């Protein structure tokens, strides 16, 4: 966000690295997730809102359980 506002390449790069690290951590944490323990439609909608494909997929899977 700061990188977008200031236009400074170092801030943009740092933000992208942080985002990549966070996405990788979320993927690793969800590898052994039990879909029946999800929040269903709520999780799917939240995933749509923030653009998280993992939440969208897991929400849809747990909605059907």
C-alpha cells in the first residue's frame, strides 16, 4: 500500500515480497486442512472479496460437506 501511494520501487518490492511470503505460508498451513471444518459460503465470499483463491476453493468445498 505504501509503495502504491509513494511510487517508491523499494516499498513496492518489499510489499510484493511480504505478500508472496504470506500467500506461501497460507498455502502450507492449509495443505492438511479438513474441508468439513470450514466456514462454507462465508469463507468462499470472503475469498472472493479479498481475491484469495484458496479461501474460495476451501469455502466451496466445505459448503458442500
